[in-house]
C-alpha cells in the first residue's frame, strides 16, 4: 500500500458514529445527534454539514429499484459548488465491486468459489505454510482467510496466517488482494479490465475505475480532509487494488447497487449464496460473499459495507426485498457523523434496525 490506512472498515456505525462525543468534544450535543434537519430541505442540510465541518456529502437514494435522488452537498477546492458527478475515493466500498466481478465469473462458469487458489497464485510469504492450500474465493469474500488486514501491520511486514483459514472471521484487505492476483494470473487481465467488461461498461459507469486517470476532470475530485480542515495529499493509484481506492460517483455506485439487488449477471445459486451468512460477526450481523448482512427480522435483511481511509468515510445500506437503499460518501475523517441522520431518515424502521444491531 502506498499510504497509511486509518481503518479499512466494515460497517463503522458503532465504532465511529456513536463515539462522536469522545472524538469531537468541540461539537455540541445537538450537533452530534440532532435528527430534526430534514435532508430534503437542501439549504438546511447544507447548513447542518457546514456546522459539523463536513466539506462534502454525496447522497444517493434508491426506492423500488430506481434512483430517487442524487445530490452532492458542499463545495470543492476553490469554493466551487460540488457537482452531482463529483468523483470520490470510496475506500473499502471497493470490496463489494470486486466481489461482484468474481461472482459474475462464477455464475458464468469461469471461476469456482471453492477451488483452492494455489492453482493460480501463492504469495511467497506463505509459500511454505501448507495452509495456503485451504484458501478459496468463498473464504476470502467472507473474510475468513486468517490474514491480518494488511501485512504492513505485522512487525516484520510479511503476510502470515493468524489462524486456520475458514475457522472464523477476521476482516482482511490482504485477502481481496490475494484473490486479485489469482484472478489476474488466470485471465491475463487486470482487475480493472475485468470490471470494465463485466460491470462498468454494461452499467455505463463511465466515471468509475480502480485506477487514477490524469485525463479525468480532476476539478470534480473531492479532496480528503482531516477533522481540523487540513487537506490530505491525493492518492493516485497506478494499479488496481481489489480492496481499496475505487474512484466513482454517487450516481455510478447507486446504479451498481441496483444491479446487485436485481442479481444481474448472477446465477440463482450464486445470488443466494451472496446474501447468505457465511460467518457470524456479532448478534444480528454476519458476512455473506462480499457484503455484510443485517438480520432485520421476518426473513428480511439489509446488505451493507462501509469504508474509511484518510479523508474518506463511506457507507451504503440496501434492502434487497424492497429494493430500497442509501449511498453516503464523505470526504473527511469524521464524516461518519452524518450516517445516523441519513440512514434513519431515508430507510426508516429498517435503518433504525441496522443501527440498533450495531449498538447492541
């Protein structure tokens, strides 16, 4: 990795959203938890995020499988109003995109969820550990590899197994990168090329890429900030990373999530597996294949994922049964403080149930 990652998170509503007071002691209580500002009143919401020092909020609302609202609040560098097609680095929201690339290949009979990956790739750091032969796509997409989140977190900077693959949950970006290398070896294409063929072009996601492109309109990029308003250096990735740094817009990512809820390009079995718990992470919550699953009761679920890097806080929650959902992109370290307001307002009881599960 070319940068230090603060968190490569799962759903961070608990650890961040409900720790606002501790992390932001200068915020007044009503600024931290006030739910009275309706986001359909854009002026009120613009004022609210300015008071809470969130430079940009990208918001996508999905109702009945269609985009109901796309809006980017705030301004970009030089004080220009942020356009609807503002580009965001979405951090770990990259992982669901990678998961769908793989699941489409599985559905097409070109990849196997349960085939050991050593046929295509073995990382030199674990080549002498026989547990490398236990690694499969299913284990990776459900975060059961036994890897650390990133190898640089280890004292020696090397990849290792911290437990036997497939025996329990531990979030890992390394797992997704391991899968990327196996895919690229087999298909002789980059992950970005595979995503272009399977997702970006079919869905007309013209502003989405795993790779920074200098030809893009950089004026549209939402620069990241720390909570004191200091801007971070822009991360310009030159190679695909399966776990991090996807560049996209709210509109593009919302179309992607609609496609996910529709099961586009997925076999019935793969679509079912994607939404089925592979490993429990806490009461009421588990991981499927690339997506976190919330048990909403009465056989209903929410699928979710979030992302957090320097100057990035992102989240989506979708309800496959109703085909409703919300996409939230922010460009500041503590952008998570807008989550509760938005999730509960737009997803109602389902949103409150998600938050209740997180706070248990």
